[in-house]
């Protein structure tokens, strides 16, 4: 009797195990089916923006010598004679994103500046001509107009001020001519000063991302997990291990595009000084040098290294060695802080600076002028 009881219990256990396995198998089939039919947030976000991403092809005429005369043997140079300059067609490529229902495309200035012809390939493969409405070399942004009857949609723009380090970042574009390419990463850093990357002629705080941005991605959108454009891809810096990608915040891009649409250019205020950062440690080390020409104040600020002739700074009386400690009553601890305040200034209106000169604090009224050499 005891034997049959044990066999009965074993049978019940076996039936229970079979039931569990069957039930798990059915659920596994359902999960597998569901996962093959559904998609993650990346594909959903991309669908929201991809129809507005375009490829931009450019051409321009450049003049080049057929041979470098410095490399030719003198006898061969005599035989060939004067080679002169031969015109050639130079082609370039980049990406862009349609930002409104009037067919306006945001892209990088370096993609379309000084070109003769612009061709825009839409997401559906159709090709149309593009007209460059304006470029701004300082922010590396440009605005291109396409035929408003040929595009299929425009991308929703997000708010780059809402970004946090660690947020998802998705880059779209045509790297190396490979259309409709998508890469995924995160926002690695915010407010990355472009001057620290070796571009002293730009005024930009960049979004840094580890989403792959390669040649041809320039001008394409960087989007968030909601499918909103948060930046315009601009450059990549390669290094051991992985590349570093950077994008222009969309809030700045919107402001620049509005000015380009209205005026065809962006006016940047300038003072006409070259600055270096000063802090107590640097100043103390300099002051201890017996060969130092002046005694520097041992505090933070933007030290004027040189003054450009005939600039607003020279007209206002600024000198080499002046330490800027405040601008418009905003404390200045480094050159970048001063440049940020200058960018907000109005052309021709008084801009107040507090400086230290010979250990005395004085105020200087300066009137910013348009940054020369951009048009």
C-alpha cells in the first residue's frame, strides 16, 4: 500500500512539472512572438524624425595648378612650360534636417559655405535643388531652402536645456554617403567649450555624445528618446578606444536659424581683446619670478593678453595686463564667462566692465561692434 502511495505522489509531481513546462513553453512562444513584432524606443524615435533627414551634396569650382612647380625637375619644367591654373569641380557631402513646413533645412556651415551648387536628397529618394539662405561660421550653422512642394515632413524640435548627462542620444545622417544611418549612445557631457577642442574661431558650447558621428553625419540631427531634435551634429574627435562626437544644441540652432532667415547673417558682438585665464596659483607663480614685468592680482578673472588695434577695446582704453573681474555686474572667473556675456551684448550700446589695473578696481564703458570678417 505504501508503495502505491509513493507512486501516486510521484505521478502527481510529474504531472505538475509537465503542466509548468507546458505553460512556460506557451508563454515563451507568446513572448518570442511579441518581441519579434514590437520595437524598442530607438526605432520609434527614429520614425518620428527620419522622414525629415536629408543628404546634401555640394559642388564648387576651385582653381588648382596641374603640377606643383616646386616638385618639378627644372628640365621637365622647361619642357612643360607654364602650366597655369586649371579649374576643377570639387564635391562635398553632408546631412541636414528639415525643421518646418516651409522646407527649411538646418545643416552645418562647413557643409555648404562657398559652394556653387547644392543638391538635396530627401528621405524618399527624390532629389531637388537647394538654396543657401545664410551661413554663420562662428556657430558652424547654415540654413538651406528646398522646394516646399517636394518634402514629406519636418522634424519636431526639442529643448536642449532639458538635457542631462546620461540621457539617450541618437544620431541620424549619411556618414560616408551611407544614407539613413542610425547610431545610438548617450549624452556624455554638456556645455563642452569648442575652444578646448582647438577651434579658437568659434563660439560654441557643445553636446558631447558617444553615439558614432562620422564624416557625412555633419549637419544631421541628434535626437532624444522621444524623437525630438536636441542638436545638430557637427564634428568628431577620434582617439584611443573610441571616438568623441559633438553636436550644436538645438536651442542655439533655432536662434541662429531665425537670424539667418531674417537677415541672411548673424551679427556677433566683439570687444577686440585676446584673453587668458588667471587664478591665484598662476598669478602667485608669475609674481615670484624675478623677471616678471608686472605684479598680477592673485585672484580669478580674464586677463587681457593683447588688445587689437582700432578695436572697441582700444577705443575704450583697455590695456594689456588688465584683469576683467565683472561684466554687466556679472562676476567673471574665466575668459569663457566674459565671452558668454559679450555674446549677449547689443551692438553700439554701452557694455560695462569692471577691471583690476595696478591693484585698483575701475569701471570701463565699452561699445561692442560687429565681429569683422564674417561677410
